[in-house]
C-alpha cells in the first residue's frame, strides 16, 4: 500500500509524467477561465438607431459567459480582449482534460494495488 502513495519519477508512467509536466506548464502561465466566448447581436434600444427598424442592423458584441447554481452569468468584452480571453478558455479546457486523464491513471493505480 505504501508503494502507491509514493509518487517518485520512477513510479510514474511516461504518460503520467507527460500529463503532469504539461499541466504544470499551463498552471505557470497567466490566465485560466472556465467560460464560453460568443458573439451576440442585439438592438441598442435607441429609437433613432437603424437597429430599431430591422434585425439585420443589430449591433454585434463579444460576450463571456458561464453557468452557476444561480443561473447563467455573462459580461460583454471589447474586441481587443477576445484573443487573450480565448487563450485563457483554451488553457482551462486543456488543463481540465489533463486532470481527468491523470485522475484515470490514479484510479487504475488504486485498483491494481488492491489486488
């Protein structure tokens, strides 16, 4: 039982070492965001604007959103923030995938140690 608790480089599989290494890289870089990025079109609400006459002229803006227990949350962001926010979201998703993979490896380790 003590062998599975020791987490030395010799006890790790190459797959585990690679996943942990990439996860450390992601966590050392700035920005992780659990959210979705999307473009939304809507009317501005001004009666004199052309968007009030036709949906075709609605204004487009970028939004970041996520779901909480209390319901969806979202906020608009300026165009120049889109690239960094997209990168933060991609980093979060990659980190989440890596953690799920690492967790599966540890589940296998626990199951094999019980035998």
